[in-house]
């Protein structure tokens, strides 16, 4: 009768890697939102940010944003409507298709981006101090390699 677990399964008391990645991501996300709120950008939600961060430099179609955020087109439209009302994005004609519109980062969104980037950099600096430069570089390299098989938009 031996151990019923699969040979490659983690021990039952070990937290799975997905949870570990999620916890770290949420900790960083929390710090970004705190920094944004402190600078007056307290009306951005995590759901809105997940759409906002996928906008391409020249703008993106709503269907592309929905697909990349893994939400319905209706949900993406709702979130973009909110972002547009608060000045983070704007809808503009698509220069390649007169029938289509692009979602583009607006002035307020452009001002918020460097604040979020600075918060991310602060967190990464703290993590590097905690882990050491070699481990941080290994972590970045490992996650970058993992992205090759997990991120269809990389």
C-alpha cells in the first residue's frame, strides 16, 4: 500500500508554485495601487488595471484586450467605459479600419504609468535585497523561460 501521491506531487504541507506566484504578484499589485492612490489615482481598480496594462503603444481593439485579459468582450467594454469616464483611456478611430475603434492610453493614464513603474521597481529592489542579486536574476530568468510556455502573448 504505499504513498498514494504521484511521484512528482509536492508534499501535502508544501504550498504549490501557483499560489506562491499569486501571493507575490498580489503583494506587488497592492504596493502599486497604494502608490497610485497616494498620488491621487485612487479610482483605478485591479480589474480595470488588468485591461489597461494590455493596451498596446498605438492602441488596441477591444476584442484584443478582452482576449488578453481573458474576459468577455462585454466585460472588457464595461471596464474600458469606466476607464474612459475617469480619463485613463480614450477611444479613437482605427487608422487601418474605418469601421473599428482603438482603445488608447489617454493623458491621465500616461501620467499614472511612471508612478506604477516606480512602485514596481521599488518592490523589485526590496525583493533583490531579500533574495540577493543572484537569486533574483535566477528568478527572473526562470519566470521568463516559463513565460515561453504559459503566455500566448509574449
